[in-house]
C-alpha cells in the first residue's frame, strides 16, 4: 500500500483543482477519510484473519462495492457535508476508489479484491512503480524513506502537475455563461 498520507493525495488534488469553495471543507474531510478508510482492514491481523481472506488486508474494503457503500453514506450525509447529494456521492466514491487503485500500482502484497464479492481474485496493475509501504512499526526506517520518495515521484508529483495543468487550462479558457 502507499502510506496512509499518500491516500489523501487524490482528494487534496481534486480540491485544489476545483473552483474556489466548490468542495466544502467538510466534504474534503469526508473524501480524505474515504480515501484512507479501506486500510482499516489491517485490524484483521489483530483478529487473526488471514491476509488472503476476503475480509483480510486489501480484501472487501478495497472493492468497488465498498467504495459505492461509502458513497451511499455520503449521499445520505450530503447536507451536513455541505454538498449536493450527487456531489457528495461522486466525490466520496472517487476518493474511496482511489485507494485500491493506488494500491494496485504498488510493488508488493497480494493485490486488491476490486471485484469482491463477485470475484475473490486479487488484482495488480500491469505496471507497479510505487514502492509498497512497510507497516507502521517499520515506517520510520530506510525502507519507509524509500517508500515516501517513491510516492512523491509516482503519486504526489504527477497529481501536482495535473492540478497545475488544469489550473492553467481554466485560466486560459474564456468564461461564457451563455449556452450555445
């Protein structure tokens, strides 16, 4: 997995790329939580649930279904999130789904159960440049530093460049409120 901090990169990038005040601070917070939440499945280790189990690490909580359920919760909480129902559901779905997609690009683990419960298959992306993060007790080590550098190169920098590019396009595009 990328580190827990890097899972926040996608909601933060979407917020930075959006129009001012388009994404409320509450909705941004929900997106960050949704992007990090799938890794709560590490509790499975304490419960002696095997890694490869459907409810083990990178299992059910890394699925499209999980992302959709979190999005449904956001839809129901749209008002306190200060968003429309569609905006809350879409933003939180994208943020939650970014987690297993980023994990699929890592160099280790058993893959992600993206299609659970329809399939127990664990998937990886065909290209896996992101160094897998060590668990918490080993994060502050040489390997943890290599992980952070890998995440900066393969996640943060590309998202930063995408945001800058999007902002440049927005500034150059003429603003015309009339319909064609």
